[in-house]
C-alpha cells in the first residue's frame, strides 16, 4: 500500500497567516493527489484535485502543488472559517489511501 | 443540488450484520461510480469499497474483503454496503462518496452526511 505522510499533524496560526501543509507519498504517484477539508462533525469536502486544480467555486486562497512524492497544500491567508482537519489522498494505486490529517486551528 | 443520504447504521454485536444504504438525488446516479469511506472515532479516513456505474467492477480494501459487499440499484438511485461478520474495529462513521474522477478515487466530489456503526457487545 502507498503510505501518505502528512506534516505537521496540527498547527495554530493567526488570521491572515500563510499556512502550508506537506504530504509525502511512499512512492511516485505522479499528480494523483487530492486534498480535502473536514470540519468537526461534518463530511470531508474536496478542495484540490489532481494535485493543483482548485475545485469549482472555492476561494483562490487554497492552492496545491507538487508531483511524484512531495506535495504541498497552502492557504495563502488563513480565515476563521478555515478551521478543520485537512487530508491528502492518493489515487495512483489501490487501495486508495489518505494521509493522517493536519488539524488547523486559528489563534 | 446533489444529495447523498445514508441510513441503516446503529449498534450491532460482534459477528453480526448490518446493511447501509445511500440514497442519491440531484444528479444522474447511473453516470457516476461510487465509494464507501469510513472514519473510526477520532481517527482518519479509510477508503473501503468502490463500484462502477454498471456494477461490473468492484474493489475492496483488504480489511473488509470477504465480509463486506458493495452494490447499487440504479433504478432506485441507491448505493448499499452489506456488512457481515462485524468486528469491533469496524466501528466508524461510514460515508458514501460520489466519484467524479476518470480513475478510481480520482475525485470524491460529494459525500453523504455519514452514518455511525458501533460494533459492541
């Protein structure tokens, strides 16, 4: 199975800060990588697909980049509504696997 | 508006069975592959099963293979997960997820609200 390692596991930042989350794949997954946001008690929500494509209707402060084994997700200016847990997900091989998650809090 | 509404969860004893349903509306159900994803309490996300539009291709993660069965009824716009031989480690919130990707898992673009399954004596 492809292991997806996210870092950090949690972070706390101020409104307006730039926040970056890293996801490392245990083998080359090209750009077969998505990012999801999950708010407490809610279902995950797709933010970024194919490593860098922003889902329709979402704010441009969310972005993703990377290919191969190293990927990053960035919130350019953190907003209060961005609190939640963020997950990367690979779909290069079965089983589909998710990273362990990064909990984002606002100071 | 796309809606996925799960039902059928609850408390079941170890070794027991449960059938989850996911009712779809707001889109042409038979045009989309579908998945089940679960999340144990306080833990991360785990993909468990995938089914194509015509049910001709099905995949499972190893931990549920032989115990869980994914199926769909396009006439009823519904997705199902039959869970047998349940174990304590199957305790989780179960989500159905629409797959808009070209490849398996390429784009879980809509999710149900989640349905809690508790396996305990």
